[in-house]
């Protein structure tokens, strides 16, 4: 396997001694689509900005394409695309002029791609940015991050203001980026259903730390709701490992379990002499359960 | 061609894996059928291309699909040798255990259950001819 594009080791950031992110270790491989989840203030934006090298780390390290993120050489910067949460468009310019400004920084700018997408996404290039809706501005910001065909595309809440049609068009574009397996995407979003479709890796931040990270399919198979139903009163101790939450009611019990494995089902059923049913959870359910 | 529900809780790769496996086994996807490209399938369902490529690779290892140089993946001819009886019986064991447990909870006797099983068996046998032929 080729070297990961992004690596962080025990990465952290404090302001005046107050940590805003602590002890994050991750790796992003070519072809990965990483979904970053977390409540407001969990540290998502800080993490993305540290990975991009916009701000120096106060603990641990972040590397992009093998270089320390904060000291990224120009040639490596040209391989990164970023869509910030708050767009950085210049109000006085038309969309076309704004595109021209950004394009002038990149020798590899793909005019044909930007023109095609601006048509498909219905971004009027003649319009002044000042008069654009939030959704139009967001689309333009995404276009600007795609135009130089970056190897790593990082997006901070890119779709919050897009309608469902525009969101789907955005998702399709992310698929196009990742389809050849040589480029990577990292995006944070509160729209869990988009993350659920696209991400093959999930990072869940909670209270300024990486609470869970890993393969998305593994997450779905690891955190489940287990229903136990018996014809007799269940014993005081159910001996279910790694329970996050348990509700019981005489002959029945429902547990949300972490690190579940399929062989536990038979073992529990025999041990308890009960019917054990495993209910898979949606990403939204998992996220909510982890925050109860 | 496939029904994928990204928000059902069952991992998308598993949904796709099981559908292709089932459709190939039942003949709904006859040997030689071309599968959509990874990119096309990912775009159609707005899912991660890696999910599709993972499924195709797993099914290739299982012998359900065949990779063809420069061409679409196709459904493979089923292997002539069926797995041994003991192995097939093993596969149905979890379902049987489940049935027995549910029967105990409903206070049904063995003969009640055998009778119900027998009826269900007869019923499936009365399905249209083409299904029966394939089952044999």
C-alpha cells in the first residue's frame, strides 16, 4: 500500500493552557473518504485546520504528503483543496473573476471541469458574489476547491446550506474525486445521512478528543442494540460485555453494546436461555447513543 | 438493479454482497451477466466507490463473479460440485435453533412444529415450475 497522505500522532492544540483538541492520532490513505462527526465545539474545525497546517500544533504532530503540515512547501500546498465553513469569497468580484483569481495560483487549473460543474450546479458566473445566496456561495466555494484537481480535498461543513438536489450533485462530485482510488476526501458534516452514504472511514470527536475512529462497516457491526427476551425472569447479572446502556424489565432487556461480535449472540442465547436479537443501528442512532 | 438502503443500519457492502450473491444463486443474474462498473454503481446510489470494489473483490474470491481484463465483471458459472451435506446442514443450524427457541416460548410441541414445517415445505413446493427446477 502507498504511504498515507495525512498522518497525525498525538496531535493537540491548546489556547492559553486550555485544550481545544487533545491526543488525536489518525491516518488517511489515498482513496479514503473520511466523515468527521461531532457536536458543535467537539473540535472538528480545529482538527481540520491543524491537518491543513493553518495553525501550529501545541502537542504531537500533523503531516501532509510527508511534510509537517505547518511548514508545507508550495508544491505540496497545490495538491490540497479546502472548503472552509465560512467562505472566503470577495464580495466585489463576479464569480468568473473570483475563479480567475484562484486559478492564477495553480498551473494545473482545470477550466473545462469548472465550467462544466458551474453549468450543472447552476452557478451564474456573471453574477456578483455580493448578490449571491448562501447556497450559491457554498457551491462556488466547492468549485474553487475542486478546480486544481487536488489529491487531498478537505471540507468543513460543505453542504449545510445546499438543497437536496445540490447536495446530491456535491456527493456525486466527491465520488468522482475518490473513484480512481488515488485521491482522498475528508469532510465534516452534521448531515449524518450524507456521511452514511459516502464515508468508508469515520472519525467521531467528543469533548475535544477522538472518541471513535475506524472503518465505517466495522463501526456499524460493532455498535448494535441487543434485545433479550425470555419466558423466565432474567438473572441479576446479564454478563453482556461492553454495555453502553441497559434497560431491563423482568423477562426482557435491551442493551446498546460496543465491540459486539456475532458469536456473542449464540453464547448469550444459551447462557440466558433466551431469544437474543441483534438490531443494527443507523449512523445517526450510533451518534446519538454515544452522546447519551 | 439493486436495492440499497444506506440508512438501514446494515452496512451497505453487506446489502450489496448479499443481493448479488442471492441473485446469482437464484438465476436472476445468469452466468455471463455484466455488472455495472464500480464508478457507475457508486454514482447511481451515491455511495463510496471503495464499498463497491470491496464487494466485487469478495465475490470474486467466492467464485460468484469473474474479473475480465479491461471489461466489466461478469457473473461466473456456478461450480459443479455442491458443498457437502454436512456443511449445508451446518448453515441452517442457526435458523433451526431460533425456531426451537421460539417454539419453546410459545409452548409448542415438537410434533406441532414438525407439522408446521411440513406445511410450509409443501407450500414452497407448489410455487411455479421454474423455481422448483432450479432448487434441485
